[in-house]
C-alpha cells in the first residue's frame, strides 16, 4: 500500500446504502493574515445560549468552549452525480465495454462533513473535499434548520472551501492564532463524525508544523497541526479549538494506520486562502516547476552515480526534474542542480524549498543559490501561478 493511501480525509461518503471514505492525498506557511472585515464582516454580538444550560460558573473549560462555539458549527451534506463514463475502473464497464453508459445508470454520491460559520451573514469554512464537485450542498444548523448553500470557491492545494448560506445574525466562531501554540496545550474538536452531529472530543496539540510530505501527502501545501483529539470521518471541516474556545485550525485528515494521529489546517492558512476564494473564487499559489529529493547519507552514492556528481557532503536538495516552460526552466535550472539557499534562507530539505516558495510573491524574483558541477551559481527565478490540473 502506498504511503498516501494511509491518509484519509475525515469526511463521510455514502454511495447508495453503503459507506466509504474519501481517500486523497496533501503544505503551507503559517504567515498570519487577517481577513478584510469589509469583505467578510465580523460580528460584534455574542451568542446567547439556551436558558436551561448549567450555570457557566459550574462548567469546565471544555464545556465553556463548546457552549461558545458549538452553535456556529454546522453539518454539511453534499451530493454529486457520478457517471461511470468518467471512471474507467467502474464495474458497469464490464457490461457496457467502451460504449457510452446510459444516463440512467448514473449514481448519486452523498458526502457528509462539517463546517463553521465565520460571519453573521452566512460565510462558512469547510474542506474542499467535502464539497468538491457537488451539485447540491445542504447546511444544517444546530437548531435543526436546513438551508441550501452556494460554493464560492475551493482550493485543492490547501483543501479549503468557502460556502455561503442566506442568513442574518447567525452565530459565529471566534478566531485565535496557531503561530504561538505549544505542543501539550489542550485541543478541542467539534464535528459530525460518522453522522453523529455535534460530537465533541478533547486532547492536546501533539506537534506543530507537520509538512505535507511528513504526513504522507506531498501534493498539498499545508503545514499541519497534529492533535490526538479523536477525529473520525465526518469531522472534515470542523473547528479545532484552544482552551479559550478560539478556532486555531480546521480538522482535515487522519492516519488510519495509527490511533491519535489527526491533522488540522492552521487558522492563518485558512484566513489567507478563504479571503482569496471569497473575493476571486480561487486561490493562487507560487510555482517553480521542479521535482526535488533530499540528499541523504543513504542515497548519496545513487545520486552521484545517476547524475555524475561528486558531492562533498550529504546535505542540500537535488533537482531531479524540471517542468518544460516552467519558471524554473526559464531561469535555467537543470536536473542535477543542488539548491543550497533561496534568498537568505539556507535549504536543507525539500520542505524548506516548498515553504519558501509558498511564502513568496507571484511575479517577484527569487534569488536561488545552486551548485552545478561543483561550482556555485546564483539564478533569478520568477515564480508563476501554480497551473490548474
């Protein structure tokens, strides 16, 4: 089994009467960005809980956090029409061969996930894989009311989506920060795991800055918060809270080969990408167009043999392949080049390259220091826009 098959996005997918899970694969810097309040208005009112709850003075911090945020956590049911004609492995092709499968054989897929309300007028944040390709999105509020949502934009590279529902004076979450988190702090997750609405679990922040490659999903651009708060299919898009009840991340993926390995997207990444999705309907990411590998003691001899190099030490990042006509190709970067520095940042691993490029500006030159055939060179690369699939 390939490593990325061990990662499961935490949304619940039902096909007819059977259940299955989205299995996909996924880095991003934790630069703090504040959403423009004129575009996504922040509420000044606080949500008034029902009068029959216990006295707040008698609640522990978990209960207080849930009381504060819970009303702004919603269930998202997305449905999409799937045609076997678009899936060469669909079993219906055994009966129809390469001929067109009748439209009546199309199937309806239903997925369940979670989201949280960011503004009083109905801006909701969730995972892109929860609503990807959906023909219809139904949002269920905690009071049982259901409304149809409109997808404003999705970003597959970070797995973030923005959905809009009609409404006024809706309960909203309070945003915190992830940049100052410390492993060992309390973490609270709220969501709809396995279709069980408004489920609360608690744990700790297990680690910070997990790169997408470290968790086995290198095609994404997110640096994850790792938590051991129980996360299950259906939790996708739900908030991860600190002890104050502030949203510090969005629960997104779990490792199915180990217990207590859940991952959340930092709130700073969510804010930045959600702003782009709200305004432009898409998010743009800087792009170089290279395939890289880390130089290590274990692969040093193979690299020297394959690329005809004589390396002094097992450090740096080797360029394995350059995409034709990409910004890297236009700058003269070649397979066999070893990246030692980008700007003022020393490069030790491929994730250093990814983080530095992601933090750069599209169209703004990047100075890249490389070693080519034992000679030090400095190249100017202008990042482009990450191409659409």
